[in-house]
């Protein structure tokens, strides 16, 4: 999943993005409201972590502009202002959740997972497709009740494919949701990781779950040609 | 107060009633007895006319009967004595002895109390007179004649009874009047004190959470209007003070939360997994920087609190201005270099100012930090002054200018040009407030101005030139420090 962190306090922005990357998220950083708007409007983020007190354009304005344009990203406000009126105005402007500073990083992760689940209409922490199970909290994967060991990037790719299960996902979408600006933009990196996943998920199983749709992209699900 | 006022009104009323009743009683008593005595006198005069003295001390008594003296039940009495002391005549019911008699002067009636023949208490009047003769006037005693004496007496029970009834009525009336007046006084005092009671209740209901309320009381007496107005003014000042305190606490809390959040995130993310030593070192260094920033902020806040509490001691010493500016700049040079800023210290090397070195260092440090944070990358920061012309020093940067609407507020606590942190705790909006507070302590006037060339100048001017005694420097080439 790809997350945009809009935070002007550099030490906090750096540590949050580092922690999120280590959890398998693709993370982009914006240091002010103007940059945050630009990133959010030009990329398809699964979630945005948004500070309210930002230089140039304040966070509430960023939030309202994004929602006015129908941006579907789950938005979590992260701010030092924790008055009831601050929370109400943030949530009413279209935020999905609100975390006050200082916060426990574990809590930030849990809330982020929750708003991303809601964004893809999943109620459960466990995502299932046929006999494939993904525990989004423990970040573990099982196929036919057997554990599958994945790297962070492989997990991120699989989680996105499962979130969009039974839908054709283009390479560009995978690129947008799984890789951040710091990733190597070579053209076949998506195909390489899809290959890794196939070996770990489908190789020993008669029913294949990852399918290639020529000229379109990939689809995860029980194949119904 | 209500009880005391009611008691006071009752006391005054009771004393007035007693005085009034006493006056009425004694006046009535006096009139009654005066009338009684007048009756005795009139009767004695009437009786004296029924006696005639003839030659040879022969007296003729021609009494025909007067109703008052003939009444069987409660008669009046009289008795005549001849000049020789023998009884001439007496009324019908004088039995068992003579009426009492006193010594007295001719023509002057004497009144006295004694017991009547029937045992009742009675009032007596005695007068000596000369009975009229066939040709003589009654009141002109010839030298050879002796006066005759008459005593007239009457029971005083009617007057006594009247006076008794009067006493009873006055006492009853007084009691009723005092009782009624007491109730009326209690009611009126209560009614008049109602605004004061309501005022006390309203004052009692105001606590820290309701300082925005103002005291309004219906039917407030004119006398209470000035204190209530003053009380409302006091509430206004308290409200403002508490609001400022709350805003300050909220701002401090907010400004400390962001670096705390950064610190916590760094520690938690770093501790989440095993890392290479260099990664731990990087995290520690970053956390250390944040701690130093927070420390600077807390120290600034403490200094502000001391300024508020007027707990600042000002030392006076000779300070070499040029060296102090260079010294302060060292702390900001790395950041300035990072932002591509150049620095120039134009203070004359020999400029000496008598002031508090540490406080001036804080002022300079904050002004330079402000210039480094807000000057556009690639700009210039210049410190000048020390020339003894009333300007201690100027800190100029190449801009951008401070927006004019914000110029008036930049020295307010926690005010920033935009609602964001720039370098977090180091510029949380208290630096310039602290500069202003410290300048007041050092008798300096700090001002900010956008100059026509687009640069921004912060000027420290001396309010009291004698006190600061900036010594003009002798002309010599100025050393320069550049970042």
C-alpha cells in the first residue's frame, strides 16, 4: 500500500516514513501543504497521513480540496491540536481518523491498517481468496493452511492484489500503490516481483491464483476465463 | 445584616413609642389632675359664698346642698373651720372625725393627698378665706379679721381609673405598633436587601469556568451600581488574564507535543527491530538534536515566566558588542551555511555597551535565529550599530519582508507568520516575545520594519541613553565574520 506523509517537522516525518516503509508501505514525503496537494493529486495513494499545521497551505484546506475533488485516499490526521473542535472540524472535513501527537507508533500503524481496510470495504483483519489467507495485522500469509514466507515488498504487492481481488490490476496501478518515489522505476520490476509471488503462492498448488491478463495486467483470484 | 437592620429599626421604633406614650400619658395625667384640682377649687369657691361672717365672729352658713357632696355612694367632702379652729360646718358624709388639714397661707390653695372618711384615696384642697360680710369684699382682709379655712376633698378613683386605662391602651397600642412595624421593617429590609442578596448569590456563582459572565441584578440600588461596575471590570480583567493563561498553556503544550512526537517516533521505530550500529547512532543523534531544541524552548519559556513574575535580576557590565555578536552568530552559522546565507558583523570593534551580557546574548541569539530561519535561501544577514546614536544595534536580513498585517503581532507569544513550525521547537513563536520582554528589562525598545529595498530590520534602540551609555567607537576598520 502506498502512503503519503504530509508533515513539516522533519525528524517526525523521517521517522514515520521509515517506520512505515519497514512495515511494507510505499511512502512518499511532503514537507508542506502545497507539496502535499501536488503529490496527492498526481498519485493514487491508499492513505494519507496529514498534519494540520502546515506551511503554505494548512492541512484542513488540503483535506477539503482533496475531498472536493473526490480523492478516495483514506486520510488520517496527525496533529498536536487535540481539542474537541479540532477533531470535529477535521473529521467533518472528510478525514477518516485522527491521531494526536505524541502518539504510539503501533497505534498509528493500527489506525492506518483500519482506514485502509475500510477503504477497500474489508471488515476483517484477515483477507481471504480461496485458500489464501493474509493476516494484515501479523503480516503473515498462508496458502492451504501452510505459512508462506514473503519479503516486505512481496507482502506489499500481495496485499494490494488481494485487496483488489477478482479485479484486473494494471502495472501502473501496482506501481502507484506499492512503490514510492524512492523505488527503482525500471519497467520490469513489477513483473519480477509477480514472478517471485507466483513461485511462493502458486507453484505447489494445482489451483493458480495469480493470473496474467495479456495487454491489461494481473488479476488475483480463482480464474474464471 | 438583615437581622441587624430589622433589630435597629425595631429598637428605634420601640424607644420612640415609649417616649411618645410617656409624653401622652404624662400630658393627659397633668391635664386630668389639673381639671380635678380646678373642680376642687371651683367647689371651694362656691362653698365659700354660702358662708357669711357677721358681727362678733358670728357665721351664717347657708348651704342648700350640692349634688356632689350629697351622693351617697361616692360622695365628695368639705369642712369649714372658724378662725379659732373650731369646726364651722362639714358635708353630710364627713363622719367619724374631721377632714385632715394642713397649715396654709391666706388665699393660696394647698393640694394634698390623704384618705377620705369612707377609706378611699382622695385629693384634698385647702384654702383660707375671709367670708363675705354683708358689706365686705371676701378677699380684702381687714386688719382685725382672721380667715376661715375650708377643705374640699374628692375621691380620685375616676381619674386613677382613666389613667390606668390610658396606660393600658398606650401599652397595647405601643405593642401592636411595634409588632406591626417590626413585621413591616423585616419585610421592607428584606425587600430592599434583595438586590444585595441576589448580588451575593451571583458573585458566589462565578468561578474560574464562568469568568466571562457579568453581574446583572434587577432593581439594583443606585448605591450598589459603582461597586458592581468595578466588580465587572475586575471580572473582565480576570477573564482576560485566565484566557491568556489558558492560551499560553495550550500553546506550550502544543509546541512541546510535536518534538515529543518526533522523539517518540524515532525511538519506537528504531527499537522495532535490530539494526546496524550506525542506524542506532543516527537515531540517537537525531533524538539529541530534538532534546536540545526542546531544552532551548523550555529555557525560553522559563525566562518568559521569570519576566512575567518580575524575577529577573539585571547586571550591569561593560560588554564588547562586536565580540558578543560574533559569539552569538557561531551557534547559527551551520544552519546559515546550510541555507546559503552570508553574515556580516558591521559593529565597530571598539564598541562597548554597559548592559547585562547574558540577556543581550539571548536577545541577539533569538534575532539571529529568526533571521536565519526566515531569510530566503542565498540571502544576507547584517548586524550593525554600536555608534552611540541611540541605536544599540540593528539586525537586518535580505527578506522577504514581513507581511504588513502581521507586523503588529510578531512580538506576541506563539504568533508566527503562518500556522506551521519551521524548524519546530527552535521557532515556536516565543523567540520574539522573549526578545521584547528582555528588551523591556534592559530599557531597550525593540522594533521591526520592512525597508524599501525589501529587507527586514530589527532595531534595538536605547530608551534611556544615560543608563546604557553606549560608547562611540573610534574609527577603525571593522572586522567581519561571515557564514
